[in-house]
């Protein structure tokens, strides 16, 4: 079972088979991949035939195979950890082979176009089978490895005390599974992928990041020898030679991993299985509980708090792995998304066209269904990738309304296809924009130690996604306008959380968060640019070489400031754009008495920073390197004054005109009263 094409299982794959792969053309590398993948395919087929015959031999043999697989997975649970000690767990090849065999065993019900056997998978399988002994109709082994593993898993929405109480109650009940082999196969395949493919994906992505960081460091040192001390410059050729050798080793390992991780056959099989997983999850939260046999019905917001115990007690990895897998495929193998083999299913049940948009919209629109904010942030990641709009196409930051995508940048066809799928999805049209606005507020708390910085990345993705939606179709602009105009209404048919009062709270908090983010991001990004400008003025030249000791300090400070500036300026650009756009589309929430004074102070402060006497300190040598365009930022900020301080000029009833005049007066007075 351990024989595989992964480099960790056989060093000769990297050192011999892929020894010169980094220097070869893409076509040559694909030829190497194809040869290795064909060999692995023969291995997978042979393993499947052996296990399949054992399972079909009889009930006792099937139980033994299930127990052996589940016990093997339970005793290798550490594979899903952050730092894996491979002397204590099976390697990637063994875990991948086991997962692939179980994916093949699940194909009879996952390849079903209408998913007619989905109802046979009971969400209470853990208590019916994993925690009970064979004598009691379960699968637990004599050493209780299986039951211990499944008992300790993190649940979707329950703490340890709730889990223990629920499991003890269910174990006292007389329960039996009537789903046959299907639920056993489903949960075994899911956990095999969790500890196999998905765990390996995490390490593959980490390896890609390490290679990227190492390459950047080599380039930085090579291009900035003037920042090194004389002693460091003397040793630079030897250091660069050693680093280049290390980089080549890393690239060879990456090539070997590419052959397995980007294998279309493996990814398509996993995509088909995760289609079944996602539909299983959607069925549990469907208001009618009958999806996919009938159309999905969005669950009520008020019912989320008292969601069915079976849903809350499901292992969290089911939804986490589905999300992580889709993120991986979207980023590294987007062709799989639209592959006809992966799109198994009748109209309405195709993975990419129907199921994925429904999955994303449902769990963003009903955020209480999932406790872990990290998972909801990952849904935003998927949405951002699949509605991607290249920043170079943002030709007009202030007045970009519907239908203004130049289309100069060639993007993957899956992006246009997914956006068309969203346009055709009734629930997406109604819920997506308000759900993104709400999550912009909710992501303030992620539970992570780095939540303060993580929230900005998620909010950036939300802003980019909204920009893409607004630019694509006027209907999204209208949905946004209607949602924000609820702040001045008592009731509305456009509510999406089940309560107009709740929607109004979201709107108020969103405006506050947007102002706070604008203040922080502009202040931080401009301060980093000032640091870069200061160091650039003092950089050594041939006539004035660096003094030993100061050069390394400056190099370190410059590297940190440049890295932070690139990120912060991009975040600030998008936040300011959203403020400018929304202040034009829906000015009233920004003119509310609760926020208008802080907004005016923020605008005046940043206007002074960008156009005041200290603006020369921001003039770095290469502004484009940091996406810093002060003229655009100024036009964005000054447009907010115009949007909030002048009448719209639209025909309105007398009462609305009076309200508009009062709102404008509030803003103008707030600007005038600020003492900057």
C-alpha cells in the first residue's frame, strides 16, 4: 500500500527521475508526469481490485476491511496536524492510495446524476457505527482506536461538553443503521481524504510558499549588494551558489509533487466525491430536508440558533475539506472545475454550475450554521477567485457602475462561467450582496491570534468581489442600493436575515467598520511609504558607500517597509474605493448623525496627509511598485465630499428632498466644525 509516486516514499523520484526537470520545458515536464501517473494508475487499479473483492466476499469480510481502514486512519490522525512527524505516521503515498481506493468504492453512489442514494447517509453515523462495537452493530475495534478518534473530532457547531452529552444520550438509545454499505463507505472515504489528499494539499501549498519566499530572498540579495557589508559582499558568490543549489532541490521536489497533486484523474475523482459531500451538507440545512430530490429552500435565520443537533454534531472536517479542496483546485488546477467528467449530474445538480454557487451563498447568507469564522472566510476566498477582476482593469475608481469591464486581461474561462452561474442562481441574486456586507462586519472576530490582520485580507476579497459584481451587472448595484436603503425604512421585503432591525444593525456597523478600516489602512500605508522614502534618500552610492552596521539595519527596515506597504496600499485602495462608490450609491447611511462627525474628521485628516505640506515625504522612487497612486486616492476621497455634500439632483417627493437637505447640512457642518 505504501508504493507510490510521491517523492517522500522514494528519493530516486526526485534525484533521478526529476533530476533536470526544473530546466526542462513545460511540455517535457508534462511528459514525465504522464509516464509516472500511468504507473500510479496501474497501482491504484490493482489495489482497488484487491479491496473490492474482499468487500464483496461477504458481510464479515466487509466489516473487517472497514475496521482495518478506519483503525489505520485513526492511528494516523496526526497527519492532519500543522507539524507532522513522519516517523510516527504513514507517508503521503500510503494515505493517498488508501483514499483513492475508497473513492473508487464510493463511485456507484457518488456518480449518480440525481444523487438518489444520498438519503441513505445518516448524519448520526458516528454514534450508530463508529462508537459502537461490532456486537452492538457498530465498527469500533477492540482497542477503541476508532471510537476515540471519532469522539474527539471537532464538530461544526458544538463544544466538548455538548458533544459528550449528545453522544452519551445517543449511545443509550437503541439505534441501527439501515443504509447498508453506503454510509460506511461515505464516512470512511471522507476521513481517508481528510488524512490523505487534503492533508497533503496543505503541505504542498506550504512548500509552494517556501519556494516563493526563498526565490524572493535570493533576488533581493542579488539586486541589492550595496546594502551588504564588505565582509558579506566578499562571501556573496559562495552564498548565492549554495542558495541556488538549495532552490533547485526544492524545485525538483515540487515537480515530483506536481505529478501527483495536479493529476487530473485524481482531482476529478475527488471533485465528484465532494459534490456528494456538499449535497449531503446542504440536505442537512435545507428548510424542507429533501434536497436534492426537490429544489433547495434557504433555512430561516431565526432557526439557525436551534439548528438540528445532528447538523451541529457533524464532524467539522466534512465542510472544511470540501472548502479546502475547492480552494486548491480553483487556485492550482482550474481546468478541473469545468471538466465534463467532473460536472457529473443532471441540470441543477452539476458541481461547478449549480452546487458550488448554492453552497457558497447558503453558508454566507446563514453564517450561524458554521461556528468557525475561518471556514466562512475560505468561502469568500473561493468567491473572490471565481469572480476575479484584475486590478489593471479598474480604469475608473470612482464612478464604475454596472457593465464596465474592459476585458483587456485574459482570465481563465471558469471565471466567466462561474459569474454566469451566479447570475442564473435565484438565491445568489437575492442573498449574495447582503451576505458579503454582513460578513464584512462579522469577520472582525476570527478567534485567531492574527485576527487583526486576517480580517483585512478577507475584507479586501469582499471588496474585490463586490466590485466585480457591480461591474458585471446592474442588478447587483440595485440589490446593494435596496439593502442599504433599509436604514431609513421601518419594514422591507428585501430583508435577508429575517429582521429589518437586524439588517439595519448590519448596515450601521458596516459603515463604522469601513470608516475605521479606511483610517487605519491609509495611516499605516502612508507611514510605511514615508519610511521607504527616508531610507531611499540615505541609500549608499558608489561615491558614498554604506557605513558598516547601518547598511544592514536599513536593508532590514526597507525590506519590512516595502513588504508591508505593498499589502497595506492595496488594501487601502480597495477600502477607499468602496467608500467612494457606496457614498455615491447610498449616501444616507454615511450622513447619519451617529457617524457623520467621525467620517468628516477621517476625510479631513487623510486629505491633509495626501495634499498637505508633508505629502513630499510620500514620494517614493517607484510608486507603481506599491500600487500607490496619490491622484486616484485624492479623487476617491474628494468624491466622498461631493457625494455627501451636494444634492443628487434626482426628482423626489417633498419629504425626501427635506430629508436629503437635512442630511447634507449635517455632513457640511461636520466638515466645517472639524478643526484640521
